[in-house]
C-alpha cells in the first residue's frame, strides 16, 4: 500500500495543531505507520530540502524547520500521496482552499504548518531519511470498512 511522509512543522507544534492534523488524516481513513516528535539539526534539514538548495528562501526555510520540534509521520493508504497533498492544501496559504490544513490554519508561505511528500518516490526517500530505524508493521482492523 502507498505511503507518504507528513511532517507537522515547528509552528504547527507550537500552535497546538498536532491533534487536529492527525485527526484529519485518521478520519479520512489513512493508517498511521510512523510517528515521532523530533528536533532536527541544520545538515539534516538541508538534506530534507536538498532539491530547494538553490532557492532564495532556502536559508530561511532551513532556519524555520530547525527552530523547534516537528512531528514526523508516515501515513499509508490508497493514493495517500496525492490525497494527502489535497488535505494539506496549496503551498502558499493565500491560495490554499478553506477546508485544507493550510487554508484553515496558515497565512504566510514561510509558516505553512505542514509538509507532505509530492510523489511516491520522494515519499520513499523522505521516509528512509526520517525513519532509518524503520516503521511499524500493522494493519488496521477497520480495513474492510474503509476499502471495498
Ligand atoms: P510544498 O511544501 O507545498 O511541497 P515546496 O516543496 O515547493 O512546497 O517548498 C517547500 C517549502 O518551502 C514550502 O512548504 C514553503 C517554502 N517555500 C516554497 N516556495 C516558497 C517561496 N516562494 N517563498 C518562501 N518560501 C517558500
Ligand atoms: Mg515539497
């Protein structure tokens, strides 16, 4: 089954949005396969955002991600990468639809509360980076009530 890496950024943790965000993925029917609160250092954050290293906002982005603990998660389910991005909303909260996490809880692009993998392959890479210890092996007993 498809997996994605979801991270609640330091602003989401500080603002007490952890429960609300987890709840949205849970209620949708996705399965939580990995979860930890972790503060990462600069080299780690630079690795996570390596694809953006040439961007003018890269340093500010890295500063933001290392500014406090984040909640790193792995979520699993059919089309979870694409659907997860829809639940999160557009990168710039000014353009995120109401009802999405960024649309409901964020204003500035540099404080947009949450990260989600943009493709299955980048998800695989991000899960390997953030969960080198591996993730839980379990299957929800709700499976037949969520999938036909
Ligand atoms: P996303 O997080 O929606 O996948 P991204 O991968 O393009 O977006 O960028 C990663 C983060 O970098 C994004 O969540 C916020 C920040 N960012 C992106 N574009 C930006 C910009 N033009 N100005 C400031 N920060 C930006
Ligand atoms: Mg991205």
